[in-house]
C-alpha cells in the first residue's frame, strides 16, 4: 500500500495539469463504481454489474445523467447518496473538492494546486484562487438549498415528507450541477411533472445558474449592471439568452408541446438532461434541434459541458468579421487571435469526438437508427443526459463507448489531446506564409 501511495505521489509531482485533472476524474469514477457495487448500495432484490456501476459512476462524475439502470429501483438510500456525492464532486470539479479538503484540514494550498485550479477553470492569473474556491462553495450550497426547499413544496404533495426531502435534495444537487439524474423511478424522469409550473421554473433556474459559470455569477453580483460586466460575462449571458429563446421557438415549432415544455427542454438540452416529455416520440427535426443545443452546451467555469457558449460567441464573431471585412470586435472589445484559434480547435476536436463516437456506435449497435445514436453520442459528449430511450438497451461495447465519450466530454477534448504532448511554450517564432483557403 505504501508503495502504491509513493508511486501516486511521484506521479502527481511530475505530471502536467491536464494529466492530473484527467487522473483525478478517472480515480473518482473508479472509486464511485466500487462503492456502487457494495451490498449496502444495492437493493436486496436487484443486482448491479460492474459495467453498469461504472456507467452510473461515470455519468454522475461527468454530470451527465445517462443511465443504464434505474437509479431509484437499483440503489438503496446509501447508493443514491453516493450518486449525489459523485454528482457534486463532478459539478464542482475534482480540483475544487481537493482544495476544500486541504482547507478543511487547515493546510496551505501550494502553487501546484493553484496551477491546477487555474488550468481546470481556465483562469488567466493566480491571484485570489483560494478565495474564489470558497466563494464557489458558498454559491453552490446557497442555490442547492433554495432549490431543495422550493422542490420540496412540489414533491411533498406526492411523497411522504421524509422521502420528499430526500428527493428534493437529490433533485436540487442534480439540477444545479446540470446532471439529469432522478430518483423518481420507472425511468420517467420529470414527465409526471410536465405541467407543474413551479418545479419546471425552479429546475430551469437551477440549470441556468449552474450552467452560466461561477465567474459570471460573481461578476453579476458585484457589478449589478450589464454595461459594467466583463467582456466574458457579456458574451456568455447574451449567447445563453439567445440560445434559450431560439431553442424554445424551434422546439415549439417542431413538436407538439406546450410553451412551458418547449422552454424547459430548450434549457435542459444545454447539458442538464432532464426531460418532461418522452423524447422517443420527438420528430427528427426536434431531435436535431436538441442535438445542436447539446453540442453547444453551457459556459466555461460552470457545471455543464459542450463546446461552451463562449466558443460559439467567438466563432460567430469571426464569421461576421470575415463577411464584413472588419476586425473581430464585439462589445467594443477586440477578440485576440489566440482566443480565436483556441475556439476553432475546441470546436473541431469536439466535432471529431462526436463523429467518431457515433461511427463506433453505428458499428456495434446496428439495430438503432442513426439519429438515435447521434443523439446518444452528442448527449454523452455534452454531458447532457437526454436520451431517446436506448441507453439501457446498449450492449457492453456500446456502454463502453458512451462511458469514454462522457469522460472526454467532461474533462474536455483539448485536455485529452494534450495528455501525451503537453510541453511548456517555446520562445522561437517561425516566419509566416499564406495558404489558400476555400
């Protein structure tokens, strides 16, 4: 045991931030899978295989919500608590949770850990990182507590008070962390509450604030005026509102749902994974709208996945600048070439992950339609959790493909490709030369 700990310590000391982030998530997933297989986690009348435990743990840590087995029917209160903790760890991030443990132990947060925080949240500098972590924890607890109280008002009408309390706490944690898990049973998700205005609005609010990013929430709280917000906050908020509105209109146009249902699905498709309608009955047009929303996802520094709203914002402004032959400018600020390059690389790598995942699923799961597999793959990559109902029917190979896709989607395609090639930037600069495009 001491040898293993020594090896792990050496790996942590000599590894790059991307490797440590990937290693951290993988370790939590593995521990979670083991805990979910314990007799105390599984109900007496049920059995849970390793692949299903691993799938559930990955989905929870990657705050996705895709489920191979029903959480309520297969796991005990202890097992469901483990799932909730995994969701919380995955939403906050392994690094943030690690810093919390260090602070609770009364120890100093070293430079290595600060660098991990900077890398995991993509923050420019090192100043105030520990203070930021504390603030994030306070924001998370506040939103989840308020969400649980408001959800309890709804659930207590259908469940005994103690059960309603447990469901409300679990639902609030899952919603704020943009994970579509539910413990209502029967694989119904929130379909029984599709017309409940309070639960729909509370869940949507938790999803929006959880997916908009902690830095944006802090910025809005401090500035209290859109004009005074940072460039990043303005970009994220404007794109988020636009996507919610456009998504609502398109879903209402393509599907026979209420305006409340269209709004909820538009919000939920941005990495949350809750559904108030059976998506298996949606048209291809409606499913394609959801695929686009899932691929875009939430915002940087949030509990959500996808390519992020800021990436879409940058790409959109680049396209506008090319068509108008102007500099890439928005909100009276110029977007740097480095950010533009990063945005396109993230989008292309993410598209490659979805394409490869869908292609592999088409090979191992030929009984399902292409749209079903594309939807499942995009949902996994965007860490969304929406499904047309095929997840529990996937083969072992199909589940492994989805597990890997969820993992890549959570830690980021950019992190994956830099695991083996991460190097410090070189100072040498080569001369530029043009190449014909288009």
